[in-house]
C-alpha cells in the first residue's frame, strides 16, 4: 500500500527538469539532420540581421569612425530631437505615408484578385502561360523599369506623348508632374510585383479541400458564390498575415524606385526617409543622425505589427505570432 502511494506522488521539479533535458536531447539527436538543414538560414539571420542590430547604439552617440562605438561620446536623444524639429520632417513623413498608403490600397488587393481569377482558369496550358507572363516583371531590376518608363512617358521622345502629338493632343509631363508622381510609382509597383504576389495566394488556394466545392455545386452555388463563400474564407488567414507584415514595412517605400524616378521638378513629393538617409548618411557621413532616423522607422513598423496582430487575435484570427 505504501509503495502504491509513493508511486502516485507527483514528480519533483528536479526530476521533471531532468526528463525535459533528456527529451530535448533525444529530439535533437533524432532530428539532427533537420536541424543541420536549417542551420544556414539560422546563421544568415544571426550574422546579417541580429548581430548588426548592435549598431543602433550609435543613434544615441556622436559617433566617430576613428573612436569607434565604445569611445564615441554619448549624447542621448539629441539626434531624435534634431530630426523631429527639422522643418523637412513633415514633408518626409507625408510623402512616405502617402506612397505606402497608395500601395496598400491599390497594390495589395490586386494579387488576391489575380489569384482568384487565375484559379478559375480551367485550361492548364493557358494558365501556365499567363503565370509565366505575369511573373516575368518581378525579375527585372528597377533600373530597367525606370528605363522603360522613360521610353514610354518622356515628354520629348516618349512613345505615349508621340502618339498624343500624332493625334493632335497636347503632351503630358508624366515624369515632372508632382500630381502624377505618386500614382506613377504605384503603377510601376503594380506592374512589377502583382504577378509575383500571386504565388502565396495560389498556394493557399490549392490547400482548400475540394470536397467543399463539390458540396457547394450540389447545393446550386455558382462560381462567384463558391469564390465568395469558400475560396476567400479559405485564404483569409494568409491575407491577414501578409497584411500585418505589410504594415510592418509601411515606412519603407523602396529606395531604388524613388531614387531613380525622382528629379528636381518633383522633389517636394519624391523626398522620403530612404532618400533623406542616403543624402545625410552616405553622402555627408552623418552616421549617428541617420541611424536615429532608421531606428524611428523601425519603431513605427514594430508598433504597427504589434497593434495589427493584437487586433487580428481580438477578432479570432491566427495572426503572425
């Protein structure tokens, strides 16, 4: 009887700790090849993503490359105060947010719409051809995209304006108009990345149980209703996760694209945080100051991700974490 009572006693914390260590080591030994397989990716993030984060301390210093991080003078929040009181802060913030919001509103939904449309194509050969065509622009660099844009929209020798001139219509200054610049950037992003963005959504659609569609057909649902009541709810979690991640990059509008398309005529609407950091950090060597600007962008992105993830969880979705 005493032996039965002792056998039913709960394990002590030390025993549980030993068991957890043993089970962890057993799992590592069992799946050693899988862990070895992910090791290059882990090393990449540790070396190129996490280790450089130590450099943000220079945002609070008067950093000198000759003195290094350890010997540079500590000045606290001085760079942040200088940045927030800079007359160009509002201009930079406005331009960055407007370009990002236009991309979020007009570009983000298009891969979803294109994925739903491509999913309805029954001819496999035609579907593959369409996929190849819409994927192709993603592999073109922004230099090539900017060159194509100049060839099409230049006011003097652009194909579009030459057609307008041939038809007797006035030429339009597409590249030097402040009113058209944000729309031009959004149109470039749509043309370049919409096709590539369909990959994740098409993969999510293939994971939907085909029996749901068969049951919907029996109930008399047409293709539109199947799309609305089965396909969209089936990829809703993927849409929400990608939206949360997109909000984390809302302060990043793409340096290459803006830098290549900007000119003196549109400087008031083309100057964003990335170009500002390039001018002050790379060209003028203000490393501490521009690090503070980059840290401000990162804090905004992190805050948006946390808030959006909390809202997603509040409404019963999975979220990012």
